[in-house]
C-alpha cells in the first residue's frame, strides 16, 4: 500500500475540522500537543459547521470531501446536529460520504480516574454506514411515521471482518457480536449470521454473541466478559456512550473512523454547548483519538509518547478539567500534558 | 370483551403463565408467599409447552376472562420466525405501558444509594413492529413504526403516573437528531403532553447520552419515558445499577387489564432448573399486582417482609452474592411475614 512507503519523518498533511461548540478549543489542544511532541504533521483546516450549511446546497461541499479523500487522514471536532428537524447530521454525512464503514471506540479504565465500576477494557467496533442511520423515514398517513433500518450482508460482513482483523492485530482474544435478533429477526438476524460466518474464518479468536440488553447490564457488573464488541450502528452508538460513562465520561474516550481509503479521528462526545467557548472542555477524548490516528499512520513512537504524557497527567491528578472534578482550564491541562512530553 | 363485575369478597382469579427458564421456580416462590399471606386471589396456571406455536386458545380465553396475568419469561430463539409469546401478549391485549421501578433496596450494596427511577416504556410499536423483509438477497429492511396516537397515550400515562405518585420530573428519551421523523414524533408528543402538566418538570435526552448520564449520575432521573427498544436497554442499565436484574418488578398496563413480571425479562437459561433463581422481582411484581387491585395492606405486608429479608439478614441468592436457594430465600420471606404478624397480634 502506498502509505507504507512514507517514513516516520516525512512531513504529512492531515485534514482538520475544528467543528462546533467546544470543537475549536479541543482541536487547538490537539494542534499544540502534537506540535510540542514534534509530530511531523501539518494541518489543512476545513470550517465545516452547521453554521455554514446553505439550504439547497450540499451539506458538505464536494471539494472539501475531495480534499479529505486526497489527504487520506483527518481529525475532527464535534459538529452540531439539529434535533427533530433541520438538516441531516454533518457527522453522519461525513462518515457516509467518505465511506468510513467501521468506527473503532476503545474504552478502558484509566489509572487514577476513580470509578464505581469494575475495570473496563473493551474495544467497540461500530458499523458506521447503515442501520438506523440511513435516514429513510416517511409519514405514511398523518400521525403514523415509519423509519427504516437497513442491514446489508456486504456491510455486516465487512465490519465483522474488520472486528476480527482488529482483534488479531491487537492481540485481543474474543469478539462478541451484540444484537437484538430476538426481535429484529431478519435485520439483526442477518448481522448476527454474518458475524458467525466470519468468525469461522478466525479460529484463533473466540466468538460470542449477546443480546444488547444483556450486554448493557453486564458491562456495568461484569465487564471482564467483553473484549472486542461488534455492533450495528445505533447499538454501537448507545453502548459506546454507556461504556464511556463507566470509565469516567465522554471527555475521555477516543474514536477512529476507518474506511477503505480514509481514516478520520473524532471524539465520541458532542458539541457540549453548555461549556463551549469557556476554556472548560476536556480535550482528552480528541487527544486520544489523535493518538489512534498516529498509530494508524505508523507514527507509533509519537503516539506512545503523547499517550504516556496524557496518562501521567491523569494519574497524578494535579491538573484536571472540571468534568473530572478538577479546576484546570482546557488550556492549563493541555500545557500540563506538554510539560510531560 | 367485558369481564363480569366481581362481587366484593370474591376471590380474584389471576391467569398465571410460569413461562420458561427460571419462570416456574420464581412463580412457585410467589405462590408460596401469597398462600402464606392468605391473599384472596387464586391462580389459574397455564403451561405453554410449545411457545413457538403461539398463544393457545385456552390461554387467550383465560386472559380475556381474568384480565390479569402473572407471567414468567418466554425465551425467543434467534432463528424463530414467528412472534414471541411475550409480544403476542403485550400486543394482543394492548398492554401499552411497561412500567419498571428501580428503587434503593435496603441492605443491598448498589452502585448508587439513592436510585429511584421509574421507567415508562412504550410497549406495542417502535422497533417491535415485527415488520421486516428482505428487499433483495443480502439487503434487509426493518420498520420502526411510531404513531401519534400511541406516543400521546404513553406520554399521558407517564405524566399521570408522575402526578399520582408525587414525582417531580419526566425525562423523554429519544434519538431525534438522527431519527428526525420517528423519534421526532415521539418527542413532539411528549412535549405536547408535558405542556398540560406544567407542575411536572420536563426534559428530553438523547438515548446514548442517557446511558452515559445514568451510569455517572442516576440521581438526576425520576420518571423516564422511552420508546420500546430504548426502554429495553435503559431498563437493563437501571436495574443493573440498582443491584441486579433479579430484584426489580415490572408491570404491563393496558386499558382493560394488566400483566406483571420481572422488570427486565430474562429467561435465565443458564441457571434454570437449579433452584437458585432470585424470586425477588417476581414476588415484587405480585406486590405491584396487589396495588393494582387496590389490596394495599397485602401489598405492604409482603413488600415489608421482602425488604426486611434484605435489610436484616444476609440470606441472598447467588446472583446477589449469596448461597441461598430460591426456596430458602422464599422461606425467609415467609418467616418475616410470620414475625410481622406476631408483632401485630
Ligand atoms: N470534552 C468534554 N469536556 C468536558 N465536558 C464534556 C465534554 N464532552 C461532553 N461533555 C459534557 O457532557 C455533556 C454531554 O455531551 P454531548 O455534547 O455529547 O451531549 P449531546 O447531547 O450528545 O450533544 P450534541 O447534540 O452536541 O451531540 C456536555 O453537555 C458536557 O457537559
Ligand atoms: N431472577 C433472577 N435470578 C437470578 N439470576 C437472574 C434472574 N434474572 C436474570 N438473571 C440472570 O441474568 C442473566 C441473563 O439471563 P438470560 O438467560 O436472559 O441470559 P443468558 O443467555 O443466560 O446469559 P448468559 O448465558 O450470557 O449468562 C443470566 O445470567 C441470569 O442468570
Ligand atoms: Mg453518540
Ligand atoms: Mg451527541
């Protein structure tokens, strides 16, 4: 693959979408930390925002999509989505337009972050292109709405294979398919069938399956049951937020969207309008997403150094943002990480 | 079908469907407790040996006659193409509201001490419509149906429940940022009903954020209004936080009848037949039924006994970290009832 030809020191260009709400603040933290760590990356910024949506025009201009495709790597802050009305989610549009079919969301208890729960160490692999997110809805007659969930064999097998490959490459031992095939017999049934079929090709990885409500209960009481989880779109969204809650909140969990040709790091959390513009956000989630991106780019050493600096600051507990019970501003916390590098 | 009025003093007839897995064991415990308390109800028990063939006519007749069901879980195998007994009962008898109460169980070490959440879940439509088809080979569509009528009805139920039980807030859970029309309609109906209850606080919350907030700060929730599938997931989160699935009861309420069962329905296949299932949720579901029947004294009596087993003894079934069998736990409840009676006399 052409990407492997470049070496660790060549300067590379990565697309940066600061996003809405707290997006610009946490993106700034990422830029500062990566620069301080001497990561050979320069940024090309794209001001995608709900504010820049022009009615009647493409939600995301095609030249912007082309640029991200050309660069192959990107990182984005959260984009705001209107509720119940208005334009389609920009986060979603971006994932679909770029063919980012698998969403990787590791969720691990961080040393030093107190939780009430047993230690969690799971990687959530979420199908990212279809399911409930296809956006096919209509009003059949007044007062009756239908919403389509679409599951295809192609997408299900693709994400299942991705999960098993991920498990193998990352020395994980078990993949659990999460589903609701007891009710959604055909749709989740097919997803489950695909997972079973792909599982047979990976005898070295244990395969299990679990109903979504069992998984959500057990993640709280016996998380050691789970290792890598593979889920349909909405289920993945819900379970990853649940898992984030178990390890200390949305401010801490990373996420990477993977496609055939494009990789896009983004935090799991939203725009957090309540704290936007106040320098109060926790940039850890986006920083750890950037770490995942660096790993994907083959910049292991840089990734390790940055991750280590983040974990050190969190473990020492002197400088923490408010969501973690601290008093530090986003910028102060960022500075603390930089001084650990 | 309009059931004949039951004269005061008559024994109330209840249809009992023990179900599969741990159902029969838990139901046995319930019957033992009710008998020991001399509750004036009588159970008509129906076993459904072939649940994949649907509801037998005799069961449909019995439910129509009694309009009250105590039910155990029915396991739905994934390959099974028909409709599960659980859904047939809920939809067939229009039991539109699923109510699960998660409360602090004294003596149980829960993740949080002051969880007190009532989940009101739409029980008849949404993702459970059963409308799925394969468009072409390898492409499946599944329909989620949301109707204004049913969304208004469940929202109305949630607010009335809140009002009658002195609750302060209703949180409507949705994913209307993505399912703009379907969940959008559900949310809009909830808002409309909320405007008629200005003395009850109303808020809306996205389902993934709800799970996240529930595990980190469950005290903020009071009455939670949910579409069908989210109710299933969030219900499991809430009961797990409260100390375990085996503890909390649930009711399915319709315009002309009700069905009671463990709050989060699990067949518990892994432990069934070993006599170690936790009957607490089932016994408390019986208590909910007694309240529904306005037999408040019996309800309080049994509930007090169950609570004091948890508060005053360390008799626990294995799911709660103990070694007691279902029968030993049940005997402990009955012993507490005897003690309470003795104190009274
Ligand atoms: N990085 C962060 N740092 C600090 N607090 C955060 C962070 N991310 C989220 N939060 C907190 O968690 C809350 C919920 O987060 P989030 O913005 O994802 O909610 P949401 O309802 O999904 O929003 P959106 O509609 O923008 O997706 C925020 O309002 C904020 O208080
Ligand atoms: N009343 C109860 N008493 C004790 N355990 C219960 C009770 N209700 C549910 N459980 C437990 O909850 C879990 C879910 O039960 P269910 O049978 O639906 O799943 P399962 O297929 O057995 O799950 P698994 O095989 O993953 O444990 C089981 O571990 C079961 O033992
Ligand atoms: Mg989410
Ligand atoms: Mg969000």
